C-alpha cells in the first residue's frame, strides 16, 4: 500500500498546486483534498471532500480516508473570496485545533506537515540581525496573522508531545511570492505607489511558490538518507532585498510617511479593500526580518531553486510595468545616493539594483 495524503486548504492556488504535484509521486496511492468551499481550479486525480476543518466532521473524514500523512496548508493571512478576517482567524486557530484533535485520535496518521510562517518571530527594533529556529522573539505579535501562527505552532507542539510516534514538520516560510502569489505583501507590492515608513529601509526575504511546493513535497515523505524532516525549519531564498530595492525593481515610487501617517494610510487602504495593511505588516515594513536557513539545508536537505532576488524578479514580471521604468528610477536613486555621500561626485561602484 502506498501513502494516503490528506491536504487542507486546497481551494487556494497554492494548495491546488501542491495537490496536483504530490499525486505524481510514485509512493503516493491517494490524495484527499479538503476545503470548506470547492476549488475553482482542477485537482487532477485527487478526491475532493468538502469539509470545514473548524467543524468536528474533519475527524470523520480522517477516519474514513485512513490518511497516514496530513499536510496542513490552511494557515493563511488572506481571506478566500468574500471571507472576513474573523473567518480567517477561526480557520487558522480553531481549524488547526480541530484538525490536530482528529489527528490525535487517528491510529493511521504517521506524519504531519504544517505550513507556518516566519511571522512568528514578529518585527521589532531590537530584533537580532538573523533569526534562527530557536531564537525567541523580542516581542510576541499582538494580533493578525502573526499572532495566529504563534497560536497554531503552540497547538502543534502540544500535539507532538501527545503523539511522539507522529513525525511532525513545521515549515516557517518567509514571504511567499510568485506569479500567483496571494498574500498581504503581494497585495502591497501591487499598489501603484508604495507607502513606506520615513527613515526606515527594512531587509526582506522571499521564497518562490515553486520552492514552497517542493519543500512541502519533501517534508511529506520519509526523509532521504542523511536528512531529517521532522522539527521546525525556516524556509527562505538566499539573500535579502531592501524595500527600496524592491520598489525600484517594480518601477513603483515610494511615499515615505511618518509612522502615525503610515498607520492612517493602512486604515485607509483596508477600508478601500486594496490590501491588508495590518499593524504587523507595518512593523515588517519598518524593521524587516531575516532568518537563517542552515537547518533547511543541512537537516532537511532542501536547497531552494530561487534566491530572494530571483523570486522577486519573477513576481515583478508577473505584475507588469510600474509607473516608472525600473532603469530610470534606479538611475535617479543612484544619483541621489551619490550626492549624499561626503566627497563623492560619482555613483557607488556597485549599484544596489
């Protein structure tokens, strides 16, 4: 008998892509795709079951399918369709509790993979330059998706203690970008003009959605020789980008605002329904966040295909040209930067673009 893999959150593009990918693996006999609403995209040969993970019915689904591997992808920062932030939080937190309760009772479940986020580290002015998986946050997130992920991981740790026979893998993804990315940060970068916090130029990391699919696939199987796919892992592309570099590559101008004005602007764009400009998003765009990926490479045995810069380049191409040509914007910024350097009458030898 091959593996029976149950996947949550399949109505989203990323969940649908993973379902289509994992069923091609020769070790997998059956893929069970679960979501509260039917997906608009196809799921290949997977069996779709319409079920809300917030309800106890998920335990019956798990029992009837006899799944041995559960991939929990229904932890997200954006609502699906006309859903609200309340619905998102309930799915993230209550849904995870119900799913873990079902897994705890199931004698067949042997592997659990959870899609988490580097949002668990928060963003604060005194943060370390680089977070490792064991670095405690300076200040826990106070709300939004970041707080959801902290709660989700707490429940997952409790489950791992109660079911030590189950291999549990938590993947903390950096900001996911790509042609079909659906996230608050992707929505922010799609704005025609980017509001930024005056005096700050945060460092950001990205992971390509193709790499997300591949690392989830690896974590869903028995570990390869010399690797271990249980534990908690930061997942990000190599390198970092400054927010100013991102705006230049997009060809979108920035509007530096004082922090109170950025908070006001966040309320405005939320009201207009343009993007989720939450307090956690503002903190990220103020202080940034960078994580170490040594464990991803050395223990999990995964090496991303795309760097942070390559991921952002793919995302930029998918969004079309901005208001200003990237080359013209980059040249202007370089000239301004050169003038600001004492005794320098020429641009820096290495452009940040």
